[in-house]
């Protein structure tokens, strides 16, 4: 929490971002980045990025999560339609 104090009390947003992301990007060293836009966040309108690693189809773990103004230009694994 020291590096991302804005993530305090954001467990619900992290879980929604993992279960229903706007897009998923390939990360480094086998990680994935689940990204979802939030019109309201502790910082203003931001994208939440959750960096995670899958061990298999049903198991994995979160490495970190943070808010950002725009996702990076990494390779997109899955792109979902925007919500209305």
C-alpha cells in the first residue's frame, strides 16, 4: 500500500476489473494486465490496471493494482466492447 495508497478500500474495483475487464494486455514475465475504466475513482476518471499471473484456468494471483490515466501501448490479448 505504500506505493499505491489510492488502492486502500478498492478491493471491489479490483475484483470487478478481474472478472469483467475492458481489455487484457500481455505483461512481462508471463503476467497479464486486466484493465477497466472507472468514471469515479479515488483520483478522478481513471483506468484501473490489475497485474496478475494465471497458474492454470482456475487459479492465479494478483501482483499489484494501480490507477492510471491511460493504459500502456502493450500488446492486447483480449479487447472487450465498451459498456454503454
